[in-house]
C-alpha cells in the first residue's frame, strides 16, 4: 500500500502554523468570547428568558413574534 503526502498550502501554513499569527488569533478569540458573554448576560438579565416571564421567548419564536417580544421587554 502506498501513501500520498498532501502538501499544506502556504496560506494555511501562514494562518495556522506561524507562531506570529498567534496574537491575531488571540484577538479574534477574545472578540468572539466577549460577544458570547455579553449576549449570554443579556439573556440572564432579560425577564423573557428567566424570571416571571420565563418561556415567553420559547413560545413566541415559532410564531414569528420573537423580535416583537424582545422589543417589548427591552
């Protein structure tokens, strides 16, 4: 059985194997993580997700009223 070696493209090597690009990927990961945390924190503080009105978002979304319900709670 013979094996073939597939060469990695220079762009792939530059973006993923170059240690100088680690700073770029750190910034990307921090940006995405911050967005994820702020979105989650908004849901924790929104009464449509937790609290007395819990479940409003779950029942409104299939009916297409998701954005209307969000606007009312904000």
